[in-house]
């Protein structure tokens, strides 16, 4: 029973990943980042920046959700399965882009050369960003082809706007995806306060619009570049 429910699907999932060159390159990039982190820990004797592993794991969750839905078309024919999966994906996808703001921690420590920490943080941020782009691409294709959603920007920008809003809520209001279960009242109260008192969060809303537009441009540019290369 355990083998059929847990082990076999995991083995099929792992097999599917190794068939894609993009996924193999992404795994190589993961190992490079983890290697840099392990070397830093060994050199400094400190667990500083270990939080990057957790943040990357949170970025992996929405990718796993979208990949599962995208590679199993039968789920799309069951709205009672797809809708909860999509809502769960919306809840976690901001984590993929949130890691960009970990660059704020660049000057937290001087134990190693600054270029090393820059490369380390950027590597984790890049990996999370790629997971986010790939995950959005999965859902974008689903909405475009399976659900008949034609206009790219009408899908991409709202998703990136929610991502940017999630980044703001996480970085400055210190909420995370788990709070929708662990502390929903506080999360809802702060979100409503942010929405109905925008002048008190002028810098925050400026960040949201700036990030959402840039992330949309970034995604759309990558989508067009694939046709050139």
C-alpha cells in the first residue's frame, strides 16, 4: 500500500524530471548553490544563510503543484481537483519570487568576501526565480490552451501582481503562506488595512507595482526569447 501510494509516484516524478534538459540544468544550478552554502558553513563555522534552503524549498512547492497538474491532463477535467490545486498554487507562488529580496541580507555578515555572498544569494534567488517562471508557465499554458484563455497579459500581470503583493506582505509585514492557516485573522486584518489605507503604505504599493511590472516583463521576455533560440 505504501509503495503504491507514495514510493511509485515519487519514482515516476523523479524519472520525468531527468528526461528534461532544462530540469537537469536546474538541478545542476541547485547543487552549485548548495555547494557554495556548505563551503561557507564549513569555512565560517556558522549556519548563517541556511535560511536560503528553506526559502528555496518554499519556491519548489508551487512548481511541484503546477508540474503535477500540467503533466496530468485528467486533473483538468475534474474542477473539484483543479480548483483547489490552483488556489493552493496561488497561495505559494509568491515564495518563488520572494527570494529576490534575500539580496537585502548581503551585508549581514563580513565573514567571507562580499562577492562570495553576492554569488551565493543570487544563485538561490536565481534558482527560485526560474522555478517561479516555469511554474507560471505551466499554469499559463493550462489557462491558454485547456481553458481557452487567449490574452497573455490578462493572465500574467494579475498573477505577477499577486506575487508582488505577497512579496510585500512577506518582507515588510512578516507574513508567510502558512499564516492563512495558522493566523488567518491577523493576515486578513493586515491585508484589508493595507488595501483600504493605501496612503499609509505608499512605499509598499510603489514596490508592488514596480515588482509586478518588472516580473511581468521578465516572464514575457523569456517567453519570446525561446522562439529566437
